[in-house]
């Protein structure tokens, strides 16, 4: 019955795609920054700090979208920013290392806009009695997205059928970036096409953010 609610289903798919993109990117980083760019583990980790900073900054702003009834707008922006960040990382594969800081920041800004708005959007049209189950499904969908991201990107890279991570990235890295870009665009498109659900006051914001 929950899956028959279009708003809830859209939120589920948004969570899966959003966390798929994040997990896929973090998995791809090992090949990109260490094998392709030649960085050590610590340097590779430092290069992704802008991603964390961007996600933190936008997560602070996300509740403002929710308070003004613009959760879907936040999710559309999230998808566009994540897609732009992924595409920019793809485009700067062979550029000077400093250029990749901006794409990581942009991706992080997009991802940080997902969590709060997707929970509120999912529960907006549901009665209180279903809030607990719905919140659990949203949490599960995030975990499913992470598993799909790692498995999907790993499978794409494995198609190169070589023991060299650098060669794998050279052969299949473009496809991996394309998947992450497509996931971001899908998040934006899903929420652009979905009509806002009539909100029911019975579902509290506290329940939405559990």
C-alpha cells in the first residue's frame, strides 16, 4: 500500500539513486585518485575534504527548503549538482590536480540536500500510523543505494578484465562517471515530474527525520 503512494515511491527511488551516486563515487576514488592520479591514501583522502565540506554546508541549508515547503526543489537541485559534479570530475580526469577540488565541492553540495527533504517528502502524505514503517523503508533504501553503487561501479570496472587498477580505470572509467552523472540527473527528473502531495499534519517532522 505504501508503494502505491507516488510521493513515497519517488522519495524511495531518490534515496536509492542519491546514495548510489555517493557510494559509487567514494568507491571510484580509489581507482581515480590513487591508481590514475598516483596519490597515496592520505593525499587522496585530503582531496575529498571539499566533498565533505560541501555536504555539511548544504545539509545545514536543507531544513530551510523544508520549512518553506520546497523539499522537491531541494531534491531537484541536489540531483543537478551531483550530476554536474560527476560530469566535471569526468571532464577533468587529465587536468591539473587542483581543478578537481571544485567538482568534489559541487557534488557534496548536491548530496547534502538529499537527506532531510527526502524524508519529509516521503512522509508528507502518509498518516501517522504508517510513519514508522515508511521511515524504516527510507533508511533501508539508502543502504540499498550504497550497495548498488559499490557493486555497480565495481562491476563496470571489472569489465576491463585486468589486474591493473590503472588500466581498469582508463578502459572503463568513463562509463563509471556516466553512471554517476545519470544517477544525479535521474534524481532531478524524478522530483521534477512528481506532483507535490497534500501534506498531512498528523505526520510530525520528528518522525520524518528518524
